[in-house]
C-alpha cells in the first residue's frame, strides 16, 4: 500500500493551510476591479447605443408621418393664385391651414398631438421643413419658384443636440392644380 511521502510533514501542512498572502489578495482585488470597470463600460456603451437607436427610430417615425401628411396635398395651391409659401388665410405656424406643399416652406415646430397642441412625450424633438424648386437637369440646383416642374421636399428632425434625421424626396408639379 502506497503512502504520501509528505504526509505527516509539518512543513507540508503549513504550506497547504497558509491561505493567501496579502499580495495575492491585492492582485485578485485589482483584477476584479479591472473586470468590473470593463463590464460597466460595456453596459454603458450598450445603453448609449440603444438610447440612440430608439431616439433615431422615433425621429424617423415623426419624419415619415409628416411626409405622409405632406404627400396628401397637391404641389400647388388648389384654391387661389399660388404663392411660394402660405397663401391668404393660411398661417405659417398652423399646419392645419396648409393645403399645398410649399405652404411648408420654412415651417418648424415640435411634434403635436393631432389637435394642434404640443405632444409632451416627444417634446425633445424638433421638426423643420424646407421646400425648393430644383432644376429638371440637376436636382441639386435650386430653381426660381414656379420655374421648374420639380419640388424638393426636406424634413429634418432634430432629436438631440448632435443627432438629426434627414428625409428628402421629390414631388412633381401639376400646374393644373389651381382651378379658379
Ligand atoms: Ca396654400
């Protein structure tokens, strides 16, 4: 029957039962602290990315909703001699009075609740619209109002100090919209 050559050796028992030294404990604490900081940073970055994605998702939804509203309207005022911007009886700060695309020229505001009142849940967002006539040969060139059949519509939704969702699209003008 075999025996442990070190069994019964007092020096061997002391080495097994001595526990950890202070240096070993400090190293373990340092490693744990470094790992914890790394984990916290990872969670923090993940939280920031999630918040940004959520913010941009709301901004996109606001932009698409406003585009849907604008696309229901003709490119030229259907009821009176068209101007570039709001016509008589329409108010630049009240979208409910708009009846054609270029009424949105220079409009800006916060998301509303559908009744013309600000939506407190989305108060952090700011919307702005830009309208311009552009050249038929080059959509990057601005044309004088009424001198082109193409209108460039743009919606910008600012969700934070540095984040802006931008949506642009073209409309073609139907000059027969206005029927006096
Ligand atoms: Ca109008």
